[in-house]
C-alpha cells in the first residue's frame, strides 16, 4: 500500500493524516468504526429517506422552504467530492414561478450507520439556509447535529477504508 496522505483528509493536520494512514495500513479503521457504529440503518427506501429528512427539517428548519423530493442517487460519486446534492429547480407554470427543492444522497449511504446518513442529510438541509460552506453554515450543521464535525471525520475515515478494503456494513 502506498504511503500517500489520504485524499479525504486534505485540510486536516498532517499528524492526523499520518495517524489515519497508519491505521489504514494496519487495517484498523474498520475495527474502530464498527466499534463506534455497529449496525447500518434501515432507511433503504426513498419514502423512508424522505420522512427521515423531513423530520429533521421540521425539527430545526421549520420556516425553510418545503422539500419536494429526497432520494438516493447512484450518479453521485465521491470522486467528484460529493456525497449529497441539493438542487433548486425553478419552472414557469403559466404566469407563476414554481420552485422545487430536492436533496439527493449518494447510494453509498444506503448501507451505512444512521449517524453517517444523518450527517449527510444535515449537511444538505443546511444548504436550504446557507448556500456556501462558511462559518454560519457549519454552525447550523452543529445546531442540527452536535457531533457533526466528529461524524464528518468518521465518514471521511470510512471512505478512506472503503477505497482500500470495501464496505463495512
């Protein structure tokens, strides 16, 4: 295995990247993640995902615009630095402008722990209010999910492990 820094951990301190690389080379990341998150969620259908997302939205972002669709999408690739997408589709119907908000989650998260799915859903929901990844955006993510930053790091470790050894759940 090559000793190159993990691409998913760019921006993290070099010592942390080195620790992750060592854990990966020793095949210990999977063990660590399975201990923290032993099972995958059961939200495999589009309806279950929509209801799950709507529940989080209604709890934290009640005044935000409604979401018309939440689905798993197999066209979203980690390679493109995307784990989920939020889209705003505007259509003219007669003399009215109709706006639809959609969230698409990578199918990769269909078989992961609920905490990983929640982190991605929270991230995409935060884009309803904050378009950019700025301080206000991450503050909103932490408001909806206090462990947001830890979960984001663990998702990155999972992606790193998955590239080398495959899925865990």
